[in-house]
């Protein structure tokens, strides 16, 4: 079901495939949950990807062969309970404007009007596949083929928290001010991450996300 | 309390790292030099993971508001307490109202200053490590600056019992080191010629480097596979090769995931050595090793660290 390689001398990486595929992604999360239910002392945490899983461990306690053996025991993971039930979340978005700098570019690239870009983006239901890049950043997919646009060649040095963006088959919301290479479509007041909020993170893998236009840029 | 009189260019609170939240995109952070961090904590009788100060790139000065026991570790810095030179890598007793400072005098980037009792800033997501992109470990999110007050935990032992403990063991810190690496998961994305170039060349650290990653200047590396990978987990030590072919070494604040091919990763024993290479001038060469040797070497280094701490007899005091 997966291959295992060292990522470093303190982590192993499992690969399940090489395309964004909901069934494969589900296998990743099921394995992560199964490993959490059968913990190996010395394993610190696991990080799911689209089609990958990284296992971080303490090399003072475990070596890579021991981790590989433990993983091999779980290659047929049964259904298991995810840590929090999947949620359906609506994200209100002001498309265009100061945080939607690439709306016109995406429209031109896809041979659509900006209104059509907004319609297609907001009428699609997305699944959260994985989290990474910044605290609380959820990778959501898949963007319909009609809207697939490559990322920037050179990332911007600062994209504001709350910016809604797309790149390839992915969409997401920047949780904190950071550099960013995705195409910017608009802004939401929902903050995916706040360190002292309960809960700190709004999104989790498995969630269904809908973007709701508040005011179009027409 | 400890008061900052002069902050260095980048002074932050770091414990051993913020673990358990990488699946939500939260970096581990923690010290750039895990060896010096661990040594300083053990010298003052703290748990190895205790929060300490990381002093980056330049000199810093402090005022003790109470009697305390400190230890400073890291290459390129010297310690002066109450105007007297003191040893680095040694537990030093500091009296209330004494000033002490760490001066940057030689090659090296990061010093750890540990204090018995540990730094007691608030835990955020279970850790005191600082990630300045957001309010993790620092609120407002900024480096420490002059007049900041650092809370210290109550002593768990009489401080004078621990004073003068010292550690003769050192890592092979060098401004021109050989850094050992193991193959990365995407090493097959690189041409044999590129791999030969990588191992035969010297690289320097670009001034655009920071706690997130060290960008290297040197020969660019050519990929056999263009286009991007799907984002997947990453770890400190991984060397990513973006489109321009110049290596980026992931450091303490690196993102939890990434989409560039990872050619090799720096082994844990070599990570502190690389972190301390002088920006711009230090020349780095890479050499391949096996994961078995890397992990065995790491265990030996960390286990011998604690064993190497010695308590001099009173007659041995040199001052």
C-alpha cells in the first residue's frame, strides 16, 4: 500500500501515490489514526500529506528499521475513528479588491469573466486533504478543471491573513501574514488560526468547505 | 527575573521544540543549536528540554534581578559576569543586581543562555518555543528587546551546589566544515552529474538565510524531473532544491510541509555545526553517510554530553 523511505535521521516518509485522489488521501488519514491508536514509544507525531505520511521519531529511542517494522504491521489498517468528526464549514468571501489581486489574471488565463471565476470557485464543495505550510493552513481541493491556474513564478513577500487563494487543483486561506505563491482571489474575516482561541484551528482534514460570496467584484 | 539590557540582533526564548502540532501546520521551532541548548540546560541542572534564551548573531547584555545560576554555550561568544571574564560551557553563579554579557568575538551565530529553574514564559500549544511569524512564544510577535523582563522558575536545588560544573566536550564546530548527509526521498530526481557536483563543491550561506532556512550559494543543481511535487511533510535538515537549483537547508522554523524535491538531509549531529557556520564567509562541503551511522553517532553524542559534565574540586578553581 505504501513505500517507506528515510526523510531524515529522525523521520520516515510513506508514499501512497502521486496525484490528488480522495480515496488515497483517506488511506493516509486512516493509517495516521491507526498508528495513533497503537503508539510506539519514541514516535512523536505524524504529518499527513495528499498522498504521503511523515512519521517523526526520537532517534535516541528508535532507529529507522524499528520504525519501518512498526509501520509494516499496520499496512492493512481497518476503519478507525478520526479525532474530530468532519465538519461542513461555510467561508464568507469578499472576492476581488485589495486581497483579490489575481482575480483578473485567473479570469483571463481561464478565458472566463471574473464573475464566472467567482461563481465556479464558490459553487464547488472542497475537501480538506491535509494541513501544512503555516499554522492552520488547510489544503482544500479539488479546484474544477475550468479554473486550474498555475501558481506565481515568484512568490509575493507578504500575503495577508484571511486571503483566499488558488493554485493548480488546490485552494486555501492564508492563516497568518506570510510570503505566498498562490493566486489571490479575495478575503475572508474568518481566521483559520488563533493561538489562544478554543479551538486554535478552524479546519481539519476531512472537513467540507464552501466559499460564499459576500459581495462580488463586478 | 532577568532583564535584557542589550538584545542581540535576534534573541528569543526557545525550549527543545513545539511537538505534536505539525499535522496542523505548526513548526517545531526550538534551538538552532540543539547541542549547545542541551548542554547549557544540563550544566545548570535543568531538564534538557527547559526553555532558555537563544542569542543570535551579535552581543547581548543582561541584569539579574535575583541570585541565579547561568550557563552559556555556543561557539564564537565570550561571557563576562560582573566585569570578570568567565568560562563558556560552565555553570556560573550570578548575584542579584550583577550584570553579565555575551560578546560575539569569533565565528559562530547562536549562543544559548540557560538559567536554573528555566524560563517561565506562558506555554502556547504546550511549548515555550518562539515562532515569530505569529504569536507563538512571543506576544506581540517580536524578538526580545532592551527592558524586557524574563521570568525564571524557582530553584529546585541550592544554586551553589551546581556552580562551576563544566563540560569539556565540544562538537566539531568549524567555519569550514564537512557536513554529513543521507539521501533524501527525491534524490532520484537529480542527474548523476548534479550529485557529483553537489559532493565536490563548496557552498556558502547567503545573508537572506534565517531560522526558517539557510539558502546556499554555489553551483546550481539540475533536476531530471521538472514540475512540482504534491505537498508532503518536511523536517529540519532536509535540503530542498527549488526551480533555481540552489539548495535551501531547512532549519528550526521550517514549514511542516513543502513541495520542492528533497535531495538529501543533514544528519542530526551535523545540524548544529551547519547552523553555526558564518554567513557569507564559511565554506561548507557535503559528504554522504548512512542512516545507521547517523543515528548511532547521534546517540553517542547526546549520551556522552551528560556524562562529560564534571564538577571541579574547590582547589581546581582558576579564579
